[in-house]
C-alpha cells in the first residue's frame, strides 16, 4: 500500500516538474521576445536621437551664419559712415 502511495506521489511530483519545465520554457521564450523588442526599440530611439543631433548642429550653424552676416552688415554700414 505504501509503495502504491509513493508511486502516486512520485507521479504527481514528476507531472508538476514537467509542468514547471514547460512554464519555464514559455517564460524564456517570452523573455527572449521582450529582449528583442527592447533592443529594436532602443536602436530606433538612438537613430531618432542621432537625427535630432544632426538637426541641432545644422540649426546652430545656420543661426551662427545669420548672426555673423548681420554683424558684418552692421560693421560695413558703420565703416561707411
């Protein structure tokens, strides 16, 4: 009788271990998908940051050029007087 109970208990433990193993495998797959999604989102974010940085440099160059042109125009006007 105790061997029969032991076998049943062992069978339940084995079934539970198999169930937990399946759950762990599913969680690993889900984690791998999440990691891939985060990596692709991060790469896209870095691309947007690079584009914004490039625009910032361009805008600073434009404003610097406009400012220096205005200074040169004022200097030219003042030097003619």
